[in-house]
């Protein structure tokens, strides 16, 4: 089915068509369990062995503490009570060099169990932060010590992997520097994007409960606040091919601030700035650009691509893009427009004492008329492109939901920690994401960076990639990091409503 399925199709009808297509393709037969007895679990010697192989003797150790806490945060004129790391939004950036060791002590001051997942890092499995799969959740008042080597440079972030805690304020950048960094830029700007609802009279747990209570009527028919972005705000004209989201957010944030009270990046005209864009939202994709200022895109999800000039880029939830800009002789807004929804966030790029107003409708309108580069426009740099090889194993992940209930499935099932897609160490693995639903899904694989297979062969290296409605996306990776790894939708509500499975290394 084409990605531009007519919007007049109802979700239910589309699902019926999707089910038929799946049966025709034989997808119904593809679900495969892995027995816990044969699994290479987080405590396996193979996991410790992989970490030893990554760690150089005498590798520097960087120590940080993370206190998950409840408190008030000012979003820029609006104060909300929420959950953050150490009272900051975003949390304090962690920055280290490739090959260094991160020791992070998490203290849980929240009323719920929590964990930290180090999004995009090919780390040891027992430090991946997935409760019941790689560790026990950290109870309220409890602590956990994370320790792992960071093998690859790039732009990453971290967040809990419990419930919909990601949709509170528990996130921060994790930047891994490469010795060659800085050759083509003078300074850096890290921009974390978010959609915000917590502490505005509701919270993410209540939003999820509302979606579940509304079931099939989600998508704008319900009367509950917080729901209905898809139907109410632009089924048409988006890059997402269908519903833009399940939740209507009162605020959109860049580096913790609403557009009306943005942060300012003080710089100088002519400076080359490496902009590290991170989408930490739960249910919102962003179209990002600086009207009139071209961006030279250099990395997707931390890994280098053949550089491309872009006027705008699309970031789904969990995705990152690095781009170099040259600061003009005028203040300009870096705009992040919520794709298919209303609203935007911004950071002001301000050379010297040049003043900028907040972005106006004209600047936003300009952004929305410019070409947008998406995953299909990028190819991995030669140095990180996987060598051509036929896959040793292929797994289909049929993405569907919801029908009747607010449930999102992979291969007809909701997440079951005992089920998985078996792989063996050393295999070339191909995952095929087959989207049978009306909504896009940013699909994320833990512990690996796959290579998207583009129409012309080799696409970019990524750990999160958007799969549009009706689309099939193939990704390849080499199974070189033993353990149990989630593969899931990075829409926090979809993941929690079932759309997660496990890439399961087995003996
Ligand atoms: Cu999804």
C-alpha cells in the first residue's frame, strides 16, 4: 500500500485492508518465541566479554549522579510540577569521549520505580535500563549504579524506560565526542525538543489511561483534553502520511522553554556551529530549520552521513540529527514546528548584540514551504557503511493498531518479555518493519545502530527510523552485542500500549 493512502479511509477500514495484506504476505506465520533457557541474558558471560572487548586498559572513567526528583520547573512563564533529573529541564548534559567509561549513579526520588536507558549507545546489555529484561526497576528511594564503555561517538540522550515517564521531564543529552570533532565547526549548540503536558492539569499516566478508556474513539472523537491531535490537527499535508499523533500538547519545548520565552544562543556572525538536534518528545515529530540559513547535515542518530545541504529536516521521536550552520549577520530563530500539529518551539541564534523577535507566522510559513530532508535523502558515510552481505536471518515486524482497544501490536501481539526474535552472535540480521496501521512509528532498536536499506541500496546508519503508514522499511545490522534488546516504537504511548518486542540473542 502506498504511504499516501487517502485520508477518507477510516482507521478501521485501513486495518481490515492491512490484515489482508499481511495474510497474503505470510506475515502471520512469522512470530517466533525464544526460550528463556537458550537466551543470552544480561548476566551472561558473553555480555561481560563484549564489554571487556570494548574497554581499553586504563580507559578514563567519568562519574555523574542522577537524582530523579519531583519538583517545579518554569517552562517560560508557565510553571509545572513534574519529574526531572536534578530539577533541571532538560537534565544536565553528560559529555565524554569515545572509549571512555561512564559511571552514573541513579537515585530514585520518584513515587514510581524507574530506570535509565542510554538511547542509541551500543552498551553492555545489563546496563541498558529495561526493567524485567536487563535489570530490576529501581524502587522509590532506591539507587542503581550504571557503568559502561561508550564505543561510538555521536549525539545521544537518556531517559527512563518505565511506563510513560519519558513524557515527563526525565531526559538529557548524552554527547560522545570523537577525536576528530571540531575540524569543520567552531562551536556547538545542543537542542532538545519535547512535547509537554505534565503538570498542566493532567499527567502522562492519566493521558494513557484516557487513551485506553477512549479506545477506538481516539483520534479526535473523544471529549477528553489531551487527545485527538491526529484528526483535529492536520490529517493532510504532513510528511507523516496519516495521523500526526494521539495526544494534543499544550506546550512544545526547545531546551525546556516554550516558543514565547525561548533560550538564546549567543554567538558571532560567521561562526560555524554544530547543531545537535535531539527529539525527546513522546508523540510529536518536528520539522526543523532556520529560514534562510542552510544546514549541512553531517550525522543521523550519531553516525556520519555523506553531508547534505538542507533547509529543513524531519525528526521523529528518538531521532537525532547533527548539522553545521554558518551564523548569519542577523539574529535568526531555529524553528521546530510540530509536524501535522499546531505549534512550534524555537531557540534564538543571536550573533553579537543583534536582536531578534520571537518567530512570527511568516517565518513558520516559510519553513513549511521549504523542502524537507527525511531518512531517504541520506546515506551513511563510507567509513560506517555496513559491507554488502546477504542476511543470515530476517525478521518481519508487522506494526498494527488500534482496533477497538487502545492497543498497538507487533506481529499481532503486545509486548511479552518472554517472546522475542532470535538472532545468533555474528549474524547479519535484517528487520523488516511492515506498517499496517494509520499512523507512523519511529522504530527504535536498543544496543545497535542498523543501516536503513534505501531504494538505492545503502541508507544512513540509525537506531530509530520512521515507518510511514502502509510502508515497509528494511534495516540491517550485524549481531555483535550479545543480550536481550528491545525493538519498539518510540511513541511512548504506542510502546506502553504494546508495540515492543525483543531482538533476542540465543545460544
Ligand atoms: Cu508507534
